């Protein structure tokens, strides 16, 4: 099993085995690593079933009736937290949102004690976001067999539902992945979004994946296998069908020569002018939150090629698909 020892001594499972039950079904969703193309497509198909156009009433069913979802976000979040909450409610679950700023963790309680407290209250699906690598896998090893851990953002390492919603957004726009050139641009080194997108898109058989970053924001060699690396954004953008722009993760950068915002925009920002080098039908994505006119020009973010709002809509559908799948697997386990 591929493992990673973090400074805190927690072992993070990067192979994805910890997230499966003894029958190989997904009990938790911690990483997209190890999910097969069929598994990814099944999740995307179910998500697509839940997608509704903005203006229509959202999809609803009772797949999660009787279940309790607890949102534990130890890092800021708008889209991910709200979409997990809406997804769970639209599937009939009870939802609690913990205010982690005033939670017992700040009084010295361990995360595990908080988890056991929630488990004792019948919370059976725990959605977690944390800056510490390895925490979701660590918690997944400790919880009762009926409890599911869903990773909503783990340090710079993993953000599986974001990877799924990005893949879904691309799939809606372009059906044949094998012909596509996708560019992920910006702070790749510190981005869990980039890592999960890379996992999803390589498993789904993307034609070519490019990553472009200034030298200080490029991940170490050995990561992002088979991706083509660029330090020049103009060269990277040439002919691509999809561009994913990323925010600089200032909160994860300790020592780095990050240029000031204006310089970064001039040398690396996704602008209308640069888009002319891409395929004429290029689509532009961004996970949010955006720093307008830093990594992406406002006119691109709001322009006709932008899929940014569609990504947000897809985010709810993907989280519904993940929740429904995980609960179906728990129910299958209970029948034996
Ligand atoms: C991202 C995250 O938190 O990793 N946002 C998100 O989940 N939509 C990206 C970011 O913070 O830049």
C-alpha cells in the first residue's frame, strides 16, 4: 500500500484502499486514486441524472432518509459546504453544520473525540475539510463500520468531489475524452483540485493533460505522471480544449517568490488575448473562489466560454451521487 507520512505522524492512504469495505465497495470517499473508469463513470452518470437547469426545481429523492450528515469544515468553504448540505437535504437526510471556529477542537478536544461524539448522536456520514494531510484516512480507520467519511478537501492532496464535478463539466461539453487537450494552470504545487482532477481525467482517458505553473508553483517531478509541464502559459494554452484556472493557495505557501498580483496576471493570467491561442471552442473552468484579474480576467470568468456557474450546479449533483452511492453500499453491507 502506498502511504505517506505527514509531519504530524499520520499515515495518509494515497492508494485508496482504506476507503473500501471488505467486499471492495466504497464506504468512504477520500481520494479518486484507485477508482476504476467504470466506477467514475457510474458516479458521473448518477450525477448527470441529478443535474437540473438553473430555473427548474432541483432533483429530489429519499435515498438518504433516516441518515444524518454532519459537515465538519476546519478550513473556510462556501461552495463545497453549501453544496454538500443541499445535496444531503435534497436526498432526505438530516444535516448538521458544526461551527468549527467555536468547536471543542479549539478547547483541546481531539478530532477523534469530536467524531466519536457525533457518531454517538447517530451522525453516520461525516463530511470533513482540513488542512492536515492524512486526517480523513486516519478518521476513516477509527469510525464504526456504518459510518462514512467524505473528504471535502484535504490539505494540498485531495478533493475528490471537486475532481468529479470537474470531469462531469468537461463531459457535458465534450463527449470524447480521448480527443481532448486539457490545461490546468496556476498554483499546481499546492492544489488539491489539480491533483484530484489529474486522477479523474487520467483514469477517464483524457487525450492530453498539460500543467502550467511558474517555477515556484510547479509540483515536484514524479507527481502528475504523464502530464506535459509548461512554465510558459502562452505555449501551454496553444490548441487546448479546456482550461482550468487555479487560485494561488497563499495559505499553504510558506517561502516562495510569488510575484505581485499585477505581475502574475500579466505573466500567467488567463486573459481574452491568451484565449485566442486555444481551440476556438475552448471552455474555461475555475473551482472558485476566484481572484478576479489575478489568475483569471473578469471578462473571461463572465464570458461565453466560462463554465464556472455550471461547475457550481454540477457540484450539488455530484455530491448527491456520492452520498446516494455511499449509502447504497452501507445498505448492501447491512443485508449480510
Ligand atoms: C478549492 C479548495 O478549497 O480546494 N475550492 C473549492 O473547493 N471549490 C480551491 C481553492 O480554494 O482555491
